[in-house]
């Protein structure tokens, strides 16, 4: 799907004036301390975690992943090959948002690998369980490993798991959305037309946060990793007010 630019209307400017860009919280950005190449790799790795076969040259995998548990009959085919399908948008697997629902697998997340050596993670990706060896180029494998090591976010700090509501400031979120997001997604989050509206997407805030921070595979969607994570959560508080 193509992102269609849309001009920010005066209503967006009113939000900015009310919030004041200087009031955005001065917290470290996720890319702080990283080189430009590392930041690029982490963002690309986040997209690969989402749907690696949308970016890798091997194409869409056929059949259900051999490690997908037989107890889950609600998902099959290429969906079961996505990292997020087993380990969750919040990277917590069975201990997070996927402890129940259509993606319930009983599989652990990847939080234990936060901070691990990327080479160790690459070895896991290539093992018999994951089977990505030969399907993903070495550069993509390294990007995915760097994301798992240095790109994970503790989403419990920004999303209330009981209510699925993001935690943040709606005025600051309005400023972020109006200046960064609305050009492609419109003032009410309904663009592009091929995309499910943000009002509906906020039913899965963990997916929304992952995509805000890393972009969407195969699309020219910018990553907000240059901002602090709270800016993404603030934007989500604002987006949660959009009509469904």
C-alpha cells in the first residue's frame, strides 16, 4: 500500500500550540549511544521481526512452521513463520499479550536475549527450531539479531495490559501525531484507505507501538526511534481517541 501525503490542517496547529513542543519529555532516545549504521540495522531488524519474508529475497514461506504448536489451530501458513507470531509484539511470548487469544502458543518471548551478543542470537536463528539459515541473507540475520539485542522495549512501562490503554500525555501526543504522522495518515488516522484505521488498530497497542518505533515492512513509513519511547506512547494516547 502506498502512503499518500496529506497537509496538516489548522486543527493540528492548534494542538501544537496548546501542547508546546518544548514540553516533550527530555528522556533518552532509543538510538542514543548508537552509530547511524547501528540505528539503521535495529530499525530494519524490527521490520524483519515483524515479517522477515516481506524484506528477504527468499519469498513467502510455504506451509505452517514446523515449530508451530499443534495446540493452536487458529493460525497456519506463512503467518506462523513471523517472529512476532510466536514471541509477540511485546517480545514476551506466553508471558505477555499472547498468553491468551488466537496467537496463544505457550512459546517464550525474546526478552531474555536483550543485551545478548548478536552472534549468539544469530546462532539461535539458524538452529533447527527456527530454521532461518539459508532463507535470510547474512546482513538481514545480523540486523534481526541486533534488534533482539538492542531494540527491544519494555512495553509494560507504556501500555496498561489490563485495559490495553497507552500511558501518556494526550496534548504532547497530539503534537507528535500532527507534525510527524498526519502527513501520511490524515488528521483522523484513516489514511491510507487500504489500512485499517488507527481507531481500530488501537485494539492491539503493542503492534502499534512496534510499528511506530520501527516502521512497516515494505513501506516508506518513518521510524520514531530518534525520539524517546514516551513520545510514541503519547502519540498513541492521542490516536486512541480516533473514531473506529
